């Protein structure tokens, strides 16, 4: 029997490194690992606010640390 993927999401603070698409950023997790952080449409107002070096709160799935969803500024 295989172990199911965790269903709980993790909130953490990431550092934005650079913007590479209109709503996508290269970011660094607290443990130093790189991730791609995305803005959802409902958070589109943050596009003009987020700059390299900023801290943002993201939600990540424990099974996939390569993608993160930006929730708000930290």
C-alpha cells in the first residue's frame, strides 16, 4: 500500500529574487531552496508592489516545493 500525498499545505515566507513573467517570480524558500512563486488573479494587485528582495507569504504543497502560491506581502 502506497503512502498518500500530504493534503495539508504549508505557509512560509519566501524572498523574491526576480520576476520572469507577468505573475511569476523566482523565489527562495527559508531553507535556501529555489522555487517559482505565482500570483493568483485575486492577488493581482500585488504585481506592482512585489520587487526583488521583498518577503512574501506563500503556500506550498509538501509534495512539491518547486511551486508556491503567493498569498500576501510579509
